[in-house]
């Protein structure tokens, strides 16, 4: 029955069936063939989305959309430029730093890519940067959007694995920072190789002026994460606070959004949320089915029979995560893989918070690996460049991010790290 389930799932995927319906239809048919009452499907769908932590998802999506559509992204780019724009190829570094700033606001890779790309692409072209390389760097920087908190995939993982969202957020900073530094190093090396120009001269007055302009946007992660870590409010409550704050800033401080525009953003965010929640509901049925058939345990034993060395097994797991990210979008892959791989890593003695960081970072890389590479599609749309050109240019950044992923996997293991 397990082979039937997965066979149907991959068949539906090849036929282009949307991921939620591919999961639901294959699981429904497998359950029907095994004689399980189909009332279980409805029960598990509702059970899968019956979590207070999931309230944070639509709120963080809306907050990110509000910030991305307004002047916040432009002011963050200007602030980043005042800090590092003086370097050779400084605009490349600005792309990454602005991506890190916006990641701490949006929790979305696509939103980060769109916000930073819209602000920087015209200037990068004007300064003579290679368009494909610039677009690929912005797309790669967008992967940090789901790693630096607040992070929608971390919330999904926390619900599935029954872990603390706050602990995942707290431990997400270092991997996100490492991804940013890795991309910056590659960008600087390419800048010297291609003799890119230096940018804005370093000026304390400019830094202070741009900091003041960007301070409203920079306060968003301070309010969200400061409130969570201080215990003032839960992650779900923090998401609602973030929406209210973003609304006030956009409507009354920067005055860059009108009420009709806000209404459109509400509709768009609701549609995005509906897709994610449907995937979660369908995947809850799949998770229950696999658990009932004891599939995760069987997979764990099969992998453990290959090797007892945790370093080798973790390398196999990393390969599975990266390969899955190539074909399935981040949220769906996370929901499918977590129930299957988590029992295995627990047997290896890996902390579940650590594994949460591994799977989120690993699947974030899938955002720049075609065919399911949402960040590349966004970058292609912004720059009007063919996807093939951007894909070729992304390779150095892709290798750099995989190197960071391996550090996230192995350094904590060697140090005996615990997320508690």
C-alpha cells in the first residue's frame, strides 16, 4: 500500500496536479484500498490545522506583503548601501545585506527576493553589473528569508514536530547569518574578478540619515522577536502585532499605501494562506497514514542498516532534503519529510530543534534549484532575463549555500549542541 501511495503521488506530480490535491488524492485512494473508513480523512484534515501556532502564518505573510509593497524595502536598501556600498562591488554586498534585513521582517523567500530585487536591479544594471549574476545573487539572498526569524517554515515544522517556535526562532539567527556571510564572500570575490566599481563613499552622516529613514522598518523584527523572547507575547500574538505595526507604518508614517491597495494585499495574503493551509491539511492525512502503517520506523531501520555512523547518515538525509527541494516547494516538502525523517534523526540523538534548522535551511536552497525554484522565477520576472541565464549564474551561490548547510549539520554535532 505504501508503494501504491507514493506511486500515485509521483504520477499526479508528473501530470501537473497541484501538490495539495496530489497528496490528498493518492492518500485517499490508498486508504480506500486498505479498507480504512474515509471519515478519518476529514478528521485528520481538521486535526492537522487545529493549532494555535498556525495563526501566525497568515499574519506574517500579510505583514511581509505590507512591508514589501511600501517604501520599507527601499529604505532598507539605502541603509545597507550606506554601510557597505563603499566596497568594490558594494552593491552586490548590499543585495545580500538588504535581503537579511528584509528576511527579519517578511519570513518569506519570494517576498524578500521581490522587495530587494525591485529596489536594486535598476541600479545594478546602471552600474554595469552582470545582470544574470546580479539577479541570481538577489534570488540566493531571498533564501535567507525563511531562515532568519520570523520564518513561516519554522512555524510549520514546530507544529508538525511539536517543538517550540520560540526556540527555533532563537536558533535561526546564526544559520541565516552564515548564509549571508557566505553569499557576501562569493559576491566580493566575483566583484574583484570582474572589476566592478566601488559604490557610495563611506559617510557617518549618510549612515545616520539612512538609519533614521529605515528605523521604522528595522523596528519590526525588534518588536516581533523582542516580544517573543521576553515573554510579552507568543509567536502567534507577535504575528498579529507585526501586522498592526506594518499597517500603521505603511498608512500613517510612510503613507505609501492606500486603503484599496491594502484591500488587494489582504486578498492576496488570504489566497496564499489558503494554499498553505490546504497543503497542511492534506499532509496531515498523509502523516497519519504513514504513522499508522509504521512507515517512518521502517525507513529509519532501512537507513540505519546502511551505516551506524551518524555523519554518514546525516549526509544521506541532507541529500534527501536537497533532492526533495528540487521538485517540491518548501512548505509541502517540509510537511512531507518531517514525519518521515524526524524519527530517524531522533534515533541518532540529534536534537529536534537542530534538525528543524537543518531541514529549513536545506529546503530553502530548493528555492533556487529548478524546476521548482520560486526565487529564480521572481528574479526572472523582475529582470526580464531568461530563467536559463539566471540558473547558470546561480551555481557559485548554490554551492556556497550547500557548504553553509553542511556547517549547520556537522558543527553542532561535533560540539554536542542542544537546542534546549
